[in-house]
C-alpha cells in the first residue's frame, strides 16, 4: 500500500444535526476499511446505535458526557472512548473529537431512538 495524504476540503464539512458538525476526511469511498471525521459538538447528540461498526472518539478539546447503555462517562481533551457496535449511546457537551468508525461508516447502519 502506498502512503496517502488526504487534504481536508471545507466542502466536506456539514452540520448533520443542530449543534453537531462533521468534517469528513476518510470515508467508505476511500476503500480503507474505516472512516475518519473530525466532529464538533455544541449541545446534545440523540440516543443511537450502529449495527455494523464500532466508533472510537478521541477528544481533542472541550469536555462532555457520554451515556453508554446505563453508564455515564465524563470526557475531556486527550480522552478516548470506544463504543462497540450494537451499543446504545448518546452524548452531550461542547467538544471536538476525531471519530474513527470501523468498518467504514454507512449511514444505513445508524439507528436513532
């Protein structure tokens, strides 16, 4: 495999819901087996699960709270939280994170409650 540099294009940034913006770097089309976005939350993300992929959040700045099943987990800059596939979770706060989804993100796999 050859080294690849991916340059962020602002056109790949979008607000996916009120207060939650993602900057898309690597997606399913890159055929790497995972996806990578930089996410920015200012508010609350609703309860959901992904039926096919685990999600790893590396908190870059800020702080927030994840609610995973019935557990409350406070996060701050430099923390990592891993959400296994088929696990219900939601989160809130004001933070930016790198989100790695493996296998690569497919919106059809997200279930919201």
